[in-house]
C-alpha cells in the first residue's frame, strides 16, 4: 500500500505490491495529464526536495520579471 498525505508517504506491503501500485498511479497520471505535464512530474520526482524548492523560486522570480513586478 502507498499512502500519501501532507507531504508524507507511507509504504506497506511487499516490494512487488508497492511497485505495482506505483505503476498504477503513474499510468493514471499519464492518462490524466498532458504529455508535458507528465514529463514534468517525472523530472521533479527525480530531484531532491531542495532542488525542487530552488527551481520553484527561480520560476517565481522569472515570472515577476516577465510581469514587471
């Protein structure tokens, strides 16, 4: 079982069951999101939490500059 709530993730069960659930979630995301959004999710999942925060901050700053704020 994979349970995610409030940024915390809990895994219970055998490795093969957890892997099967992860694949099911990824397939559902791939069907629901655009290809670009799905690829972004995969790229972000490969990064550390600190890298994601830094990237989000850079994006905010870029938006501020583009909007002239």
